[in-house]
C-alpha cells in the first residue's frame, strides 16, 4: 500500500532497468484501485493503453534505445488537456463524449520523453471554480480530510498526487487553479510564465491567462517535467521563443544573497493566522540561509479579483460559444428550431457556474458596457503588471501565502460565489501579470491540513523559484508528509 | 404637397464593401488547403473546425498580400494592427465568432483611381482589413440543414470605399477595375464564378426638389458576384428609391430604416430582405489567441518600393508612348505578364505599333485558344519582338508573319530561320519580281487594258494586280516593290 514513487525515482529505476515501465504503470494502477474509491479524483483511467505503451518503452530499453528522460513515468492530465485516446470532457456534460482527434502539445512532448498518460482528472467544469465542486460529474475529496474540498479547479490532479496514486499530474492555472489546490492538498504546483508552455490542446477558459503546469511531490520533479514541456510551439502564437534553461541544474544553486520580497497586500484581513505563521517561518528559514527579506508593495493587487472576473469571463464567454450542439458535443434531442437547438443544448450541457460566467462575460463585452468594464479591466491589468515590474527591480522573488485559509469543508462556499472567488485572492495577480509562481507545502494547521507557500518570480525565471523551492524542501520535510490513506 | 418626377434632381450615392478572396495556398489561420468544389468537409482540421484546444496561427502570406493591396489602394498601413473576435451564432461559423479586424484595420485612408469620362476619378478608401470566411449552410435538405466547412477560414480582404460613386457605370467600372488590380497584383485570382470577389453596394439618393434636399434610406445589396448584377442592382435601386420617395416623401434616411436587399438576377430587381438592426452587438474584443502584428517599417518601405506601376497608369502610358487606342491598351495591360511581355517585345523590335498589332491579332488569338494570357505563351518576348522587327523591316510580309508565328508556338527555332526554312522571306530581287509581274500582266490582259484605258480604274487595278503578284510569289514578293513595278509597267504601256 505504499503507492507510487515520484517522477525522478520512477524514471531512474526504469532507465536503469531496476524496474520495468510495466511495473511502474502497474503500481499506479494498483494504487488507484486501492485509493480512488472515496476520493474520486479521476474522470477516466486507461490502464490498457498505458500498459501497452509501457511495453513499447520496455521493448525500446531492451533494444538499447534511449527511452527518454521520463521513461515509464505514469502521469495524469486534467480533463481539459486533449489526448487522442480518451474523452476530454472538461468535467462538463456538454463535452461528456468528446474524444479529440489530436494530442495537446504537452502530450506530444511528454510521450516523446517516455512518460505514459494513464488517467484524466476531475476538475471544476471548464476550470471554473476553486473547489472541484463544480464538476459536472462528481465532487472530489481532499485526501487529508475527506470532508474537505481539494481546492480547484485542478483538484483531481492535486488530490491524486497527494494520495500517491500517480507520480505527477498536469493542471491548468487561469487564476490559481494549480497553486490553490496544490496548497490545499499539500503538493507542489507550478504555474509557468504565460507563453512558457504551449496552450495547443488545452481547452481554453481565459486564453490570455491559461497556462499548463506540473503538479508533483516536490520541486525537483516539477523541474524535470517543466524541462520537457517548456518551449516555443509554432501552433500557439502566444508561446514565446525564450531559451529553456536547465531547470534541474539550477535547483542546487545556493540562495545566499537572494532578495526575497514580501508585500503587505498578501498579509491582510482574512488571512488565517496559522497560515501566516507557517509562511513567516519559511521566511525565517530563507533568512537563516543567507537570503535577504525585503518589504515591497503591490498597490494595485486589491483590484486583482475584480479585474480577473471581468477579463476571464469575457474571454470565457467567447471561448465557450463554440459549444452549441451543432458541430460536436451535447445536442438537445428534439429542438424545435435553430435557436432552440442552441439554447437547449447549452442549457442542458452547462452547469450553473459556467452559465454565470458566460453571462457575466457577455455583459462586460456588450456595447455600452465594454468601456466601463472590459476596457477598464485591461487598464487595471497593465497597472498590476507594472507593480510586478517595479517589484522585481528590487527583489528576485516574492514570497506569500497561496491561500488565505487551508482546505474548507465541502459545501461551505458552494452557494456563495463571491466567497469562493476570494479563495484565489493571492494567486490571481500572477496570472494577470503573466509571471511564474509555485506553491509548495510549508506546514500544517491545527486540523493537520496542509498550508502552502507561494514563490513568485520574474517572467521566465522558473529556474529561480524552483531553486528556492528546492532549497526549502532540502531543509524541510513538509512535502514528504503523506495523507493518512497514503501513509507509507 | 407632392413633386413631379420632372421637377426634381436626383443624385446617386454609392459606397462599396467588397470581399476579395486572397490567392494563398492555405487558409488564414491553419494549414488547410483553400479549395473550391471539393467534397464537403474534406478541407478541415481542428483549427478551422473550432475544436476545443485548437489555436489559430496567422498566415503571413495573406498578411503580405493584404498589405500590398492596401498600398496599391493608396492606403496608410497600420504599423500596429491586431485581430478581433466578432461574435454571432450561425451554424457555418464553427467558433461562433469570426476572427476579423475591428478598430485597427491593417490599411486605411486611401484612394483608388478609376477611369472616368475624360480622365480618371479617385474613389476614397475608408479601410481594408483581413478576416476569415465562414463555411456554407445547405438548406435544401428537407427538414434539416447541412453545413460544409471547406470554405471556413479562407482569407478575405474586405475593402470599404467612401460613398463617392455616383452612377451605375461608375459602380461597374469600380468593380471591374478592382478586379483588374487584384489579379494584376497577383493577390487574388478574382474569379467571380467561384465567389472570389463579392460586392455589396450601399446605395441611396440625394434628391433636390423645391429648393430642399432629401436623402433616401440606405439599402445594402448583399453578395453580388457579377459585374452585370452590380450595374443592374445600382440602376434598379436608383429608380426604386426615387419612386418610393415620390410616392411617400417620408421615405427618408433616419425616418425609414436602412435595409438589406438581395438581387434577383432573373427578374432584374432587388428584393427586400430585412431591416438593418440599429446596431447588431457583435461584442468585438481583441482575440487573445493571436498576437498583435507589428509592421516593420523597413520591410514596409521595401514592399512600397517593389509596388509595380498600377494597371490604370500603365494603360494611360501605353496610349501615349505606343500610340495605341484605349481599348487596345486595356487588352495589352489585361495582366501584368502580358504587359511586361509586350514592353520587352516592343523594345526588342524597335517597332511598338507593329508589335501591338501582332499582340492584338495573332498572339492574343493563340492565348485565347489555350485559355492562358499572352504572357504565359511558350514564346519568349525576345522572339515575339524579333518577328515584329522582321515585319517592320519588310524581311517578311504581315501575312507571312502569321504563318511563322503559328510555327513558333511549337518550334524553338529563331523566327528568321523559320522564315527561311518555310520559304517566306520577302523577295526583292529585280529579275524575279519582273518575271512575276510579266506573268501576271500576261494572264490578266483585260484588267491591264482597263487600267490603261480608264485612269479612274488605275488605282483599283494596281491593287488587284499586286494581289495577283503576291499570290504568284506565294507571299514572298516585297509588296511595295511589286506595286512600284506594276505602276511603272502600266505607265510605260500607256506611253508606248
Ligand atoms: Zn484547417
């Protein structure tokens, strides 16, 4: 009942033939069999296809071919990342049976590196939510406390990694959807710089905010995975041709002299004192290792949530227009005419939160409201970006909590959209500015629920936040703690 | 109080929105082939099908074509331009938004010069922007409809003029000249039958009556795809709008709604489709999947400098420089290759008028037979020029040149060699000419007698006799020398 090894260990044992890729996949299949029942982290699992792929990798190794840096590593994808062999549902009834005829860029990269796609994870429908309660299919539970949410929207991915059912999973982060559930599940979650990883094959929510990132046990695994998926892809015009540094080599750099910024805006009203204590303890550790902690200010952060819910919903209202019952996806069975076909297919296919955001987004783009909402939000977004530009003139990294609180009980916020939106208050501005940020475990509260530390870096400096995260994890053991059902 | 038709003055006002399909190999945002008449839904991919997760990537060639056209229309080119989503639901629009350009079109504020009575006229261009075409809905299926997405994503350049066209003829000329321009530039095939140019005139009338001026509501006639229908629709609307105003003086702009109308080709009338919504809310916003396009000024200057002489200017120059008629100039400048070919040939020949005659009478006939332009014939401009020079220098006759030209289509021999091997080189040898002339005189005694007896018939007789000499020589006799000899011989007989 020990569950799976992590990414680095799995690849090492498979590459050195201490264990076969088939065994690696089988141990994940076994862990899923034993632990998935109550957690409900996966929408689909494809053991046969994964084992077949594992055999191909084992055959390659037997023939002396290089099986790739991620040889035999089973991974899960959030169910908004397209791959050919499984339905990509976005946890929505409107795409319940949709099987894409193509692989996402990250799937191509991962497969080429020897990783094996084993499962697709649960999520808030179309990534809209912070608790995975908005899944159109079922709710996922937090492995640390099954009465609590795992966070969201990538809650299936973070819960699966926390329960050691899979060495790594991929999520998407539009306003915190990787980092917030990573914090609530006690795992490591990285949102790369906007443009660092191709969005080709990621079902769009907020196109100018979405990024795919790895969810792992530790920063080393995150570095290994980012190295594989990062880089320019000509199919995504917004992906950037910035060189990809050696993330793994950067992990061991000393952090002496590193300037870490803290902003009062991240430590205000609503922050659970236990979370604050754990984050400040992490800062003490960095200081003790020779880093310098400085006060900075991000004056426009108070507008981030409002700005985000205009920009993200505007883009979403347009991105989700294509699900209309005409070309693919759910179609209402007996429409009376074309308008009825549209209206009923969408009414039946989308959940309440998705409809709420489509309406909000449609409203802010409407003639007469565009300037007051959408255009103004774009201006605020520029100001938020400038805040970060200015901050990174004086510091190398910004440290903060990931979330104001630890995991909350299922149902607590599901009837209060505004309270739910505030769960992302510390994560949203990184998406608006496009900067990379990582969430790593930094302690537990009195209920033994994990607490997350967020490290935010300048554009394309994932190497730096991974370095700092790894140095923290080398000196602490928070990330090695396992939830009860996955105890070693 | 009414007005009689005879009391009023009516001025037609027309502006055009034209969609020009660009001649790229692939669609505007994906790698699918641009195709016409293929099996429905056989030219699609995740991108143009709007599948979740698929992303558009701009076709650089389409952008370059659009910039070239913009420059040729005298437009300013935006250094910074972007893509916007235009939202509306329709089954032929897979994403339920069209990628277009809203407030920053790539080209704006230009003017297009078209020929007009006694010179030319400049039609103001408001803007030109790129956008993707939609697919096609097929509604003739009983109780359901089908959608063909082969056309979805095809690059279109939309060109919008100022309302500065004032007659059906001008409307016709604007459209034909625009087609000449885009095909001449090579940015569009401009094939009307394939819907590669679609014209939408916005038409109203300014009426002056009893010292007051009224304007009728604007009607937009949708999707005209022939020049004839453009002229017909504009003519019809001009009449209809004046009549409607005469019948109801409140038929005025702002008092009555603007409307969309369609053209009924069989009946030759426009038909009401629908009133224009005051402002349909397309909820335009910048497409976050595409990056803005920054135009490099050095590159733009390069394109500007490489811009060729435009068709109208070139036609006017041909008239002056080569002394050809306006119609003949238009034929010679039908396309860029033919015009280039003509100029090279004329220069080689040193005889533009002879070259022009051969282009218009001989080469264009061969080109028509083969369905290509003269510039695409397998005969080089140098060889065409050589043949024209031979006629000009009377090495061969014009009749003989036609036969040589025909042979040149399949032979790579030099025209002079062909003339020799075909025995068509003009004979100027005195003895040979004398013998042909003597033979003709002997065989046509009655004509010779008439010419001598009746001075009024001399001219005709000389022509007849020269024709007989050409016939006897198999086209080889130098016609001018032969004529001289015939006249001299007649004069001698008259004297003797
Ligand atoms: Zn395509």
